[in-house]
């Protein structure tokens, strides 16, 4: 079974794959995934030498191109589960910030290893009028079976479609982190988890 970080790496590599076209609040969910993917990887290809000289540039690109299309508050709420309901406002803000930074840095590192796999977009099964859909894709590997990567998106008023979960071969990113963090919170408490994430992120910046 893949770890939560492995799922993130694979799925976000896909979400970041092509000719850039700016997504707007009117962009449909399938088009959003495709366009954002195209923009991220075409930019990565064009700026790879600059990124190798200035790694911080990659974090800036991820924050500009990818982060606006993820609902990190919703992801944080579901990852923490019952602990979100009992957390203070300050704890929620710290966790969302730390969790978002963790995702950005994990994704940025993974992007450097992307090797141009073919991506297949599958037909959608839900009606987008429901406001909650799954964009189904497959990443074709040079050897072996295709990897199924599905993006869960919901429609936010005036903000458009936002990704709130990713599943790789049926394994949910949010569920994986929820299980892992619940164990840590039970043992050490929410503040300890947040502090660990903050220290990990700070170490990545050093």
C-alpha cells in the first residue's frame, strides 16, 4: 500500500502536466485539472535551469500555479476530523499553514523527478451540477499497469472548483493523513503535531 506522501507525489505530479491556459472561476473541473497540469509542467520545462540554480523559484511556482486550486481548509478539516472541532482558532490557522507548506514542498521536490509520462483523462461519471465531482485520470507507465489517479473537487461559491482530495489506485490522500495524524495526536496532542510539521518545514527551508 502506498504511503500518504507517495500518493501525494504521484497525484500532484499529474495535477501539475502541458500549453498554459489560465483557469477561472468559470472553468469546469475536468478542464481545471488539465489546464493547471499543462501550465505547471510547461513552466517547469521552460525554467528548469533557473530552478536548479535557485530552488526557491520552484516553491514560488507551485504556490502561484497549484495552490490556488486546492481547498486546504477543507482538506485540513477532514484530515483532523474530530480534532478540528475541538481545536482553537489559532491551532486551526497554524495547522492549515503547516499542512499547506508540507504539501507544497513535497510536491516541488517530486516535480523535479517528473519524466513526461502520458496522461489519459477518463470520462466523468457525475453531473457537475451536483457541485461535487471526481476527475478520473490514468498515468501510463513505461512498464506495468496504468496508475489510476482521481481528483475530488467541490464547487466553492465565487471561487470555482477546488481540489479537496486525491486518490491514487483507490487510496485517499486525506484518509491516509487522517489515520496517521490521529495516531500522533492521540499520543502527543495536536500542538505537538503542528510543531513537528512546522519544524519539518523550517528544516526544508534551511
